[in-house]
C-alpha cells in the first residue's frame, strides 16, 4: 500500500504515477514531460525584459509562447512543490548541508554547497540543451515512446551516474 508518511516512497508506485503523467501531457499539450523546456521558457521571458528579441526561430523563440511551454513551467513548479511536500510529510526534510556533501567539499558551508549546486545545475541544463532533452524528457517520455535516442540517452545517463557514484563513494 502507498503510505505518504514513510521516509521512502515505493519506487514502483511513484514510477507508475510519473509514467501516467505522460498520457495527459501528450494528449492535452501535444508535448512530452520535459522540465528543461520550462527553464528555457522562464529564462527567455527574463531575458526579454532587457528588450532582446527572442522570437527568432534559432533562438529561445521555440520555447517562448504557447501552452506547451507554460506546461513545462508548471511541471517545474509542481516538481519543487511535490518534493517539499514529500519531504515534509515523510519527516525527512532537513536544514543544512547533507553529510556526504560536507565530507566531499571538506566543509559544511552552505555557500560552497550552493556554488557547487549552481554549477552542477548549469552543467545539467547545458547537457539537456545539447541532448535536446533531460532525464524526464528522454527517460520517461522518450522511453515510453521507445525512441532510440532516448534509450541511448538513458544508457549514457546510467553509465555517468555509476561513475559519479563511484567518485562520491571514494574513501
């Protein structure tokens, strides 16, 4: 049974719920679950405040207007709120830097952790732009549609995750 107050939710139930989100995304908005697109939409609107014309086809214009782009922004907000709700309901929400990051960075400084998190987030978004999608877009929506590029992406992601995990676990 699915219990929301446990520290770890069932990966099977969670996976089914996330997988079921692919159907309304494709039917209602004619787009896949791809939160990286939400970052591009939000960034495009922030940059447009400077007066830059971003509606050109080879710019952020493809991510600027329309319900399919704002769906991705809503998805991002839902992910953040869902993570907060999940950690609060399960009692696993904590303040400060996780012990593994304190050990890896050599300090429990939240500023150093924030810089590393920002750099990692930037690299992930850069990679998502290069791969034309992210883990959700390729790993959930792309695999659900059995696209070969998404299967390749998932294999490369698994290899990179294993390598990164080995680096974090080093003595």
